[in-house]
C-alpha cells in the first residue's frame, strides 16, 4: 500500500490537467442499461462516479449504488464526534447526495466496519451478486468500483471483490481512482487503460452540489484538532474536472473460449449487439456490402456469423455461403432467420483451429478478430491468405473502441492484416467507431480496372 496522509498538500490539479491535455484518451461507451456503482465509503461514489450516474439516470437507465462501510473511521481523533455519530452523518450525507444526482438512484448501505473490508469480502460479494440479479443478468450492465491501485486498503479490497464477481459472471466493469490524484503523479497513472466520461454542464453542476453535501468530508467538523476536513481544497479540485476517469481491468490473456460466448448469449438473449434493432448495425452492414469490389461472388466464408444478420445479405450476392460461429445459441437464431435458403450452410467451429477446407473468393471477418490473442490472430490471417482464391477478397470490419474482455482492439487486428505480405489493401473506410478494409492478392485490381472503366 502507498503511504500518504490526507493532510499532505498532494499533487496539484494543474499537474494532472497538463498530463490529461497531452493525451488523447478513449471515451467510455455508455451503452449499458444498468450501472452498478460500488463504493468503499460514503462519498467515494460521488467523487468517482457522480457524473456518470447523473448521465445514466438522465437517459432513463437504472443506477444502483452499494456503499460497503459506514465511513466512521474518517476522523479517528475527533473530540466532538463518535464513530457511531459519524457513520449516521455520513449515511445521511450519501443519501442526500445521491438524491441530488437523481431521485431514481437505488442505494444499499452495508454498514461494514470502516477499515475492515478484508474481513467481509463475502458480504460485499453477496451484495454485488444480489444487485446483478439471478443468472442470466437481465440487462446490459456495467459495474464501476473503487480502484485496486488507489493506495487505500478498503478501496483495494472492494475493487478486488467487484472484479472477482464480475469476472465470474462475465459482466463488464471499470474502476475509479480517488486517492491516486492526491499521492500520485502522472507517472503513476495507468494511461493505457483509461477511459473518460465527459460531463456536460448539468452533470458537472450536480456532481459539485453532491460533493458539497458530504460536509463531514469537505468541511471541518469543528475548529478542534482532529476535526480537520478530510478533503482539503486542493484535493477537491481533482473532482471538479469536466470529466471522470475510469480504469479498465487488465486484458484477458488468450483467445476467448467457447464458454465465454455461451455465457454471453445466455445472459443477453437472441440479439445482444442489436444487429436487428440498432441503426448503427444496419448502416454498418450497408457500408460493408457497398465496399465489396465485386457485384457477385462464387463462394463466401463468413468467420463469426453470430445470429446471421450479415449472412442473410451476403447470400444475396454469393452463390454459396459457409457461415461459422463458435457458439450454438447464435447459430440457432441464424438458422431460424435463414430457413432453408439455398446455398447457405451454417456450422459451429472454434476458429482458427477448426478451419474449413477449400478455397473462397470472398472471406468476411466482421467483428471477430479481436476475440483472438495475437498468436491465434496470426494463425487466422495465415489461413485466410491460404484459403483465398487468386481473385478473392477479404472484407474485415471491427469496432475501434476498447473492450476490456477482448484480447485485442480492432485497430490492432487491422494493423496485423496490413503486415501480411500475401494481402494488399483495396479499400479503407475509417470512422471513430469502426474500421472497414478490403484486401486482395498483391496484384489485385481496383473496381474501375476490373470493370474496364480504365485500362
């Protein structure tokens, strides 16, 4: 643990502001229906995630908060307030602060002993599991908790417990630093794993108002020694920024296994990514199809077909389509979608190990490459190149925002494709959200050349 005192001047906010200004950091995707905030003490949730809670509640999604301890240890030398009195005050402050953010926020106070979370891991884990609900988790959920690297024992324990429960349930999670901004410097920040949430005027005003309601922490309890404020003015400045910071957990090592996808579909139903309901997905499919250099293909291989939304439109332009996926659940949805459509064959395969025989003049790798680790991605690219006919095309399309559960990012997948000497790029379409590229053999011709528009 880091040794520090809350009375130290700490790192000036100007130092942190300069460090943030030097970097372009990704934005946290706010595509969840349920935000669960787990705090070690009353006020952690407000300091670390009040803006995100406000934004989430404002769009009608569910926000739940679990506060593990009573926070009665904040002023151990107070001559005016007993631990019991402090715990009662701090709970009331948290209640009023959360109501200021949104009256719809659910809250649960565990009342565990301040400084003793290590002895109550099971109670914390049980509360998180209760908030997530029975299997399967009925909503797209994001859990955010105190950061394990914060230099405070309770923050570390709560973060570790949240990570363990989310890992077991395959629920996405992030963590929010509190004391890092005080004792740390920019050299201590996990910049490679940081997401930001930008706060608009309303969210920032509500956060600042909620912070002021934690009076036992931001103001002295009295003029007596031992009653000094816990969060002095310099410390408070860290939480008056126009953004909040969330740390992604370490990436998984190894390609995602079949049971990951089995559990994912079990939790999230037949259309977990909104292939059929979201305009984003409909538009991306249209761009994918419009990017194909040839009007018709003889034989297509689709890697990771999921529920068959793209398969159905590929079948309109291909004589034959072999669509593969690792999990049975999405293949069942794809089978219902496609029925007895001629020329389409669905099969389960754990790629890249279970690679199909034959050659294909179209191979589609849409939103699949980042599920593999670097070694498996390299194997897949080698096998794609070997399976592509002399006149064939590879269409690759991937989400660009970081996803904690995935071994690679979409940009890393496309960087690896560009390094493959057996392929040359014909098309590149890049947006903030996704990248789409089409590759052919090294001597592949453009559409204009292939169709005779130019020699």
